[in-house]
C-alpha cells in the first residue's frame, strides 16, 4: 500500500483541489507527504486566475503554509521547491517523482478539457509510462474550490478475462482503511456496440456473435460472484453487477447511479500509456467521469 504521497502544486486554488484527498489518505493510511513546486521559466504572472509563484522563497513559504493549513499535525509533511527554472514542468515533476520515490501522486485534473488535458498533456502520462507511481487525479468542481474527500464506495471495473484482477490489493487496502464497499462492474458489449475487428467478424456471423456475448455475460457473473464471496469472507462490503452496452458509458453511468467516490483503472507498465489508450474505453471514461480517478500501473 502507499507509503509516500507527492502533491504537485502551482499556487492556484485549482491545483489545491487535490489537497483534501491527499490529506485524507495521509491521515487514514499514516503516510508521509511531499508538497512540490516547480519554478517555471518565463512564467506568466497568473495561473488559473491566481498569482503565479515565480520566486523560490515565495513558493517555499506557500508550501509551508499549505502544510500547516491542510494536514493534520500528526502527518509528516515535507516540501520541495525546484529552484532552477525549467521549461518542461511535466518533465520536472516526473524527474522528481523518480528522485523522491513516492508511490502515489495526487494532482488536480485541470485544463481546458479537464482530465483529458492532464492525461494527454503528459504529466500523468509520463509518470505512468515510465512505470512509476500510482496517480490519483482529482477533478475540481466548477468553483475550483477544494471539496471534501470521502471513500464509502469504490468502483472497480473488471473485464471478463481477469486481466485487471491485480488491482485488488489496492482496492482491498483502501476498503479496509475507509470501511468502504467495493462495487465491481463488468461490461459485456451488445452486438450493436462491438467495434473494430470484433464488429467486422460479428457481422459475418451475427447469431454466433450474439450467443458468444451471452456466454461472456454468464461467465462474467460467475467470475464476479467469486470475488464477492471472497471479499465478504474477509469482512469487506462487496457488490457486483454485469452490464451490457458501451463499456465507457456503462462504467461512467454506474459510477453516478451507485454514488461511487473513487474509480480505479489499471494501466500496464510494459507498454506504458500505449496499452492504456489502445482502446477507446479508458480515455472515454477519463473524459466523461466526474469521479476521482486512480490509475494503477500494473506489471
């Protein structure tokens, strides 16, 4: 489980939306936190309508104030300012993540298109592609104010072939620490929502394709029930469902209907972000969901 949390901050209230999650996780899991700021070369005077921190002493004073204001006294909070001006802020965060060795990076998903810009904007992308820390992306509300952070229900999408079952240790640990429910969901496409090669193949044998999808649904139900039974034996709250349709749409919809507090998605270290974005499911979820998104790099 997590032992060290890194929180990149640029001085804006928007970036500070990540602080409640970091503070909650640090207090609940009893882990250390490092607040981090990069001095940007030729930085604008304002960032997200807030004054940009362009001086090292100013940035250090800011991080120190954040540490005292946002975290419980018993949480060990350090801060670090990269004083040498850099052009590539994302690259600097990645480099310091490797140097400081956090196993969780908590950051605000901001940008013109929200979470999509952060992921394609390379900060989270570079961290995950290099096989580093797990990344928790917090999507701020329209007021850009830091809200509360709670974990009562974790949404865990699983495919029917158990590819992502390796995320269970993290889900179990969080559910145990927060006394939260693990809500699992597997989405089986309908005949009309198949894409790519699957759609081309199924069009030749529609009857066979529909029958195979029905079998996949039955297999998925059995698979999920096995997980539910195992988790309940461990004393954890667990539920599961199988949906039919477009995976991204169904997952985002389930998160809203079930009032989930966190969505866990797996990535693959060997292929970096190429594997994560190989299908449309993950980026579509990232674009559409309003939930905090925990991206777990798998071996």
